[in-house]
C-alpha cells in the first residue's frame, strides 16, 4: 500500500495555470494579471491497493497526514506563484511603460481576481468495496498556514470538492477538509469581499434516495469528527488570532455563503 503522485512539482503546476491566465489577459497596454476568474484544481495522490498488500478497512492517521501534506503543498504553491506573478507582471509592466506613467496605472484591473479552489475525489488503482474507505471521515488540514503570502488582489474565494457520480451520492470518495482551512486561506486575503463554500462537508449531503435511513447511512459522518470540526470552526471565529496564527478574518468580507 502507498500513494503515487504522478507530478510532485506543485510550483510548476500552479505557475502554468497562472501563466495561461496571464497570456489570455494580454492587452495593448501590457500584461494584465488581475481580473476575471482563476480556477485551480487539486488532484489527490493515487492510493495504491496491490493484491499482495491490500488496504486495511479503516484509513490510518499516517495516510490522512500524507494527503493533508499534499493538499497543503498545493495551496502554498498556488499562493506563492500568485504572489510572484503579481510582482513580476507589475514590475515588467511598469518598466516597459516608465516613459508614460499614466498608462502604467491601467495595467492592474481594479476588480481583482475571483479564485476558485477545487479538491478532486480520492482515486485508487484498484477500487475497494469497503464503504469505510470510500466515505472518508478524517478531515484534511492545512499545514503552516501562517506562512501563506498576502494576496491583496483576490476579492472572491470559493473552495469546494469536485463532484463524483461513482456512488449513491456525491459524498463518495470525497475527502472533507477541516473547517479551519477556509478561514486560514482567507486570513491571507486582506481585500476579500466574498467567500463561497457550497458544501462544508457536513451532513446531510444532497442525495437522490428518498429513504432517510439510506441517506443517513451514506452521508452522516461519525459524531466525533462532526463535533470536533464544528468546535474548531466556532473557536476560530471567537479567537481568530489564536487559531489563525496572529491573523484575522478580513474586515472587507461582506458576503459569505456557507452551506453547513
């Protein structure tokens, strides 16, 4: 058993996504990074399940920690590359237009960027029949959130899990995030005005089955993880500097759509 990461160069992946955005935003005035939407999908490492060493029924804490580290690396790479791209495009634009300062001020669109982060479902090389492995209860955490660079040009953030249709409902193979993760992400976005969390990995998850027992069987997480996640979220709201490592939720935040 182990994880297989096909491409561990998270910095290059994030850079390629941002560079594609920059290339699409070229104008006669120069390079314009800011403005429009930027969607970034995080693909989880493939979980191997060889016949000679089958996965155990329940996921271990070490496995969860590994996936948390993977997601953390991807988010840190995205923030770092956004900061670098903003700095690079601003400097290159200003230097190329140094003879005309009035034009250089138009190179940054005032609306900023709407950033969307999507978490892909867990995948296996050989899929299991055990529901304990397909319906994840352990939540993933963001490592070292205090080191995320500040991105003042992000005005809107959405975080969600990519839908999957392999099981009875969309919760199949979805890895829930700690409710601290969205708060830690927005703490580094001082000009954020809108936060969208279409589903905060809570129950009940929308499901096609009309049967209440069936819905609860497939969508209701264990009481312990559910209670712990809610306590974390509430504590972070009440004691922001403690749980957000000296930072606070941006005062510019006006709209928050949270689906519990």
